[in-house]
C-alpha cells in the first residue's frame, strides 16, 4: 500500500461535510453558467410581461416624461436622466417600447449579477435561480419592470449594488479565512476553477510517503489575504461608484439613500471604509454638479415645482385641521393666499398629500411664490405642536414601516386607466404624446393570460405589494446568517433596505408601492440565504470550537501547521515520527527510508494533495486547519 499524503486537513469524501465546506454543484462551480441561466430564465419571464403590456404602462408622471421628451419642454420636475432615456427611445424607434425592453434586459442582467455574487456568500445555486425567476414572475414586479417610471432604473441599480456588496462581503470573508470565494459556503466565484483549488488543479505526490509542509506559503498567503480583507478592489470600487451615482440621478431621495448606505457600509466594513465613503461622496458630488451646473448649461429649466415641499404643506393642513385657533392671524392670511381655509381643513390626510396639493382649490403657483413664507409657518407649527407633525410623518410613511394595509395603496398603473390620465391634462392630448402613450398587448391571448395572473396573484396586499414586510424578512434572514457565522460584515447586505426605509420615513408623499419596490425585490431575492450554512466565525477570523461544558457540540480538533499522513498498515512499517518533531517549524518534510523517518531538504516543493480513496484535499488556506469527528476516527 502506498502512503497517502495531504498537505493540510483530510476528511472523508462520503461523510458529513466539514462545517465550512460545500461540494461544488454543477452550477456552483461555474458562476458564468449560473449567471447565464439566471439571465435567460428571468429575461424570458420579463419578455412575457413586456409583450402583455406593450409598449409599457403609464402614470401621470410617465406622461410628463413623455410630454417633455416629445415637445422639448425639458425641466427638472422629474429626474432629467430618465427623461433623456425616454427621448432617446422615441428618437431611435419612434416609440417607448425600446426603453421598456431595455429595462427588462437590465433587470435580468442585474439579477444574474446579484445571484452570482450572493452565491459566494452561501445558499444553494438552485435556490438563487429560483428566487430570481420567482421575483420577476410576480405581477407586482413583472408589471413594474415595464412601467415608464424613473423608479424602475432606481430599483435596477439597487439589484446591481446588492451584487457588488455580496462580492465585497464574500471576498472579505474568504480573505480572512483563507478559502477561495467559491468554496466553503461562499459559492462558486469567478476564478475558483472546477474544483476547490484556486487554480483548479490537483497534483499527486511524486514520492510515496513524502510529506511536504507549506507553512511559508501559508504565511505569505495570510499576509496577502489580510491585506485583501482590509481593502476594496478597484473593480468593485468603480462598480460601487457607478451604482451610487445612478441612484442619486434617478430619484430625488437617492441622496438620502446613498448617505445612509455609505455610512452603514463604512461602519460594517471598516477596512474598506475610506473607499466606500469616497465613492459615496463622489457619487453625490457628480449628481449635484449635474443638477446645478450641467443641466442649466444644456438649457434645462428649473420647473419651480413645489414637489419637494408638498409634505410640509400637508403638515400645515393637518395642523390647521386639528387646531385652527392655534394659528396666528398672519399664518391664516398666508394660507388663504394659496387655498381657502376650508380646503386646508377638509383636505387634511395623514396618509397622502394629494387631497391637499392636487385639488382645483389649491393654487400651486401661489404656493411656489410664497414657498419660503410657508416653510416659516411650518417651523412655527413644529415649535408649537411637535407631536402633531411627528404623528403626521409617521402616519404618512406607513408604506415604509407597516407591513399591513393602511391608507389606500397606490399600485402599478394599468392599461385601462391610461385614457383617464390622458384626458385629465391638456398637455397630454397633444399628437406627439398620443403617438407614444398607449398600451396594447402584442397578442390578445398573452394579454388575457397577464390579466388573469394579475387578478389571481395580485393579492394579498401585505404579501405582494408592501415592501416593509419583505424588508423585515431580509433583516431576519441576514441577521440569522450573521449570527451563525459570527460575522457582522454580512449585515452589509441589509443596508440597502435600511436606506430605503429611512428615506421614505423622512420624505414620503403617498402610500405608493413603488417607493418600497427595492426592498420588496431584494427581500425576495435574499430568501436563499436561509439555506446558507456555515460555521460560527469569531472576530479574529478563526473558527469557534464550541464548549461542551457549556452545552455545545463536541469541539473540532484544531490543527496548526500539521500534515496528516496516512501510513501503511503492514508489519515492519517505519516508526511514527515524534509529534514534537512533526510540529517543529524548521522541519519542512519527512521522508521514510530503510533507517526510519529522516528530515528532507527545505527546498522540497509543496505537495498539494495526493489521490487516495477516502481522502480529499482541502482548499488552499493559511496554516490553520480543522478536522471533524470522522477525521479523528480515521
């Protein structure tokens, strides 16, 4: 019998997996295949929704984008970046279908990117593909993807950003533990090869019984991996910068989301904090310079809109409805210049600003002209009745924190509501707008199928439309995994939902499902992490042994810079080397000969593994390995 040699731990191939080991699945070992399959399936489902709601779905905000793009009346009422995409689609194809098709393709690509990144963190490959296909098959998400809304690219950027965060977290964890990102519950990352070795190769020992130590290599690898855990790779930095910048450009509250996410990531990933904060600062600067310098230079006029102040005006209505006598005479006169006092009182609603600011009795031009005075009146109301304003803001942000229905939900627009929107505003009755703004399925049968799905899978509201519940489920999923692995860096995956929830808490106008669309999509997409296994990792990056005395499981054997040697069981075998000699760092290898076990030259090359039935080689890592109970029994 020949000697079997493993430069590292050995464990049975047919036994229970070592705590941090995942045998590569067919898809897990090939991230390109996993990503391609996810993209193809997700795109196929999204193409169904695109054909059923061709060329897209329109709300009043959508029609304003179309009006600006087709008539040349560009303004800053909505993000100009999305208006530019509408204009480009109309100019190149004469319609809006190309834009909505690109939105579906971008969402499918984002899901593929996110799935291949999250697979490195943990969870089964089939679970990630299923989650990606499931989320776009749901009518609230499928129809959302073909809406002519700025919110669609905003959510797509979040999906891509989740993939970048997953890569950053997985890379940091693999750097600290010494295992490749594609191994040991981290999934099959790029460059992981076909097997558990970084270069995908296995080599056999050339000299039977030769034991080669790799302590020097491990120490060098430890230095490199420690540095990797503290830094943010350039490719991830540029991806992070692009995603944060687009989030700022596609929605007005994107700045708030970026600020919250940036700060939380810097706290959770301290080694990369400076680069993360730099990316956030650059993203905000680019977006601000675009809005303040580039757009005016291009002739885009300021809309002088009061959209950013509508929540303050709704607060004034609630304050006046609750305590009319508390308003000074000067404030009452100011309110009367914008709308009759009776309108301020009867339109007060804590759930939405629409009854107050989108009513014929409300003069929006007068409100814009007296904007600063109205803000001063609001500050006086805050000082006079802070509890009233706080209660109004909490109520209005119900869509962000409340998983159950409240206040009437604004769902995605429908094809049959479009004629109503077109007739309500004379701007939308222009020929240029009518030529683009329509919704007719590419086939009657596919439209009927989509209608049936929308009716039957469109309820209940708490499950399929409100993102708050899915945000809480994401926190639970990520929190459990972080607790099991003792790795707080995993909490970075929850920062996107936190940023969205807090931004809606601060600035919200109505109970619109699209405001929480990103947490909804991310919450469904993160579900496979519930199946992710892994050991508890102490802060030092090692593995917790557990304490049997405290009721834990049997602690694994900790082996440091020790080579496992499978010796022949024949009579007359050379004596086993002394353990102290085997652990001596000056001994690079041991070689049997006729006289016994002798030290071999330090120049002996590292032996990665040998092929022996019942043994398999570990991932390359630092000089700290573990074996489980079956190993010790062998």
